[in-house]
C-alpha cells in the first residue's frame, strides 16, 4: 500500500488513473496542476508521483526539478502524450524515473508503478514485522507474540505508517490529512486521541514506542 499523487490537468484521465490505482490497493490523491500538487505535498507525505508533462503555468519538467530539490528519492513516472526523444531526454534529465506515452495500457502502468516502488524500497509487502510484532495489512490485524491486539482500521493505518518509517516525524496535520482526508472537518485533537489509544494498547511493547516531538508531531522509535 503506497500513498500516490496523480498530477494531471485532464480531470477525466486523472480520475481514471486515480480510481485504477485505488482499486489495486493504493491510497491516491489527485492534483489538477503542479501548484495544487505542491500544496498537497506540503501537508502530506507521498511515496510516488505520476505526472503529466503539458500542464498550465508549471509544466511537468519544472515540477519535477522542484520536487527533486526537496526529495531526491521519491519515484516519479511521467504519463504524457509527448513521445519525442527530446522530451524523454529532458524528462530524465529533470529527474524522472520512468516515462509512458499516452494512450497507455493500465496494467502496464501498474506494473511500472510496482517496480518503481520496489526499487525505492517502499514496502509493497502487505506485512510488516518488527521484533515480536507483526502488522498484516490484508487482514488489518496486529499480532504480538502470536496474540492479536484489537485495533480499529484507522489505528492500524496510523501505526503501520509510523512503523514503516521509524524515527521519522509526522506532523499531526499530515496524519489527519492522510487518514481522515483533506476535506475533513475533524480537528487535530483527533490525532492525539488515536495516538493515546495506540500508546495504551502497546504500552508493554518491547520493540517500539510512539514518542512526541514537541512542536512537530509523532514518531515511532524502535527499542
């Protein structure tokens, strides 16, 4: 399960890509312009970017160059109607990882996404094992020493995210946007409530703890 942003100014094609990726197990946000993508990426962490090239105001090349200054590792796949060698050369020079020419085969796109995520070490594995604790995304279950700990779907998703990136701090707004949705009217306090519940349920863990980074947010620390 990866968190992917689709940057495409054609609303219909953006929706098609987003739905297809969602139906194959990924969390997907859509942006109709590079500026909208910047705004979403400021408040939320993504594992991969799918981007068009020809977009108003800021094209895919400039968008990629800007992203690469901030995040040199995130996989970027261009999906574009431009099929000339100059565009491909410029795309790879700006920092993309792969290039597909429209019209695309959706199954091929999914294979490329999976390969890029694997190369970037974004766990496409649905199971996360840390010491005696096993998180299984398919069954939405957490086992500690072969005993299941009862959690809600949102509790599971938050803990899976934190443990997938140990020692990485996530702000309360990042967690709220990802697990409640950017249009939610829920306040940041809801994140604190869920973190408290997780701390209570895993207070006896010998392998990790959730710590507060004052003024920033939360992170999982391995023991």
